C-alpha cells in the first residue's frame, strides 16, 4: 500500500511544479490548492482499497487501478475548485508549502523507517521498509 501512495504523491508533485510556471498568474491559491489535492490522493487510496477489500475479502488488480485513478481525479478536481476559489490569505501559501515538504519528507523517511502498521507492510515479504539493498536490486 505504501508504495502505491508514493506513486500518487511524487508524480502529482512534479506535475504541480510543471503547472506552476504556466498557470500561477491566472489562478488563486496555487500552492494551497495543489497541496490539498496532493494530500487527498494518499488519503483516498487506502480508504477505497480497505473498503472494497473488506467487502470482497481480497484485492482485485482492476479495482486497485481504478482506486488509484479515482484518487487522482478527486485530488485534481478539488485542486481545480480551490484554484478558482476566492483568494485566501497569504499565510495559507506558507502553511501549504510546509505541509507539502513534510509529506515529502514523510514519504522518504517512512520508506526506510516505517512504523509497523499494515499500511507499511510488504504483502509479499511481510517485512517493513527497505531492509537491505544489494547491487542486483539497484
């Protein structure tokens, strides 16, 4: 699960940085909107995944992919709404940037030092985090 959340976060962050150059002047609340949208992706994915697997009793690849797509769509729609919303106080930009950096740091840190929670458990090996690196795995 943890790896899927990172697959949502990093591309969304890169896309936001690309967007910034072209739409920053024609929108409101750019960093706040993008931060909220980016935070929603790793929130929606586990909610949908654990909900449907609780009902079905197993994960289904097609539904896993749809879960990811729905999470990205939700994040982008909410981001768009906030981009077109009235201008918020400038402090929201600063808070958003700090929140975005903290989420990025959490993704890196918890990859190597994850809490022992189901979200971070590798379903194949049963291990948590990157336990060893070898030349052949790089």
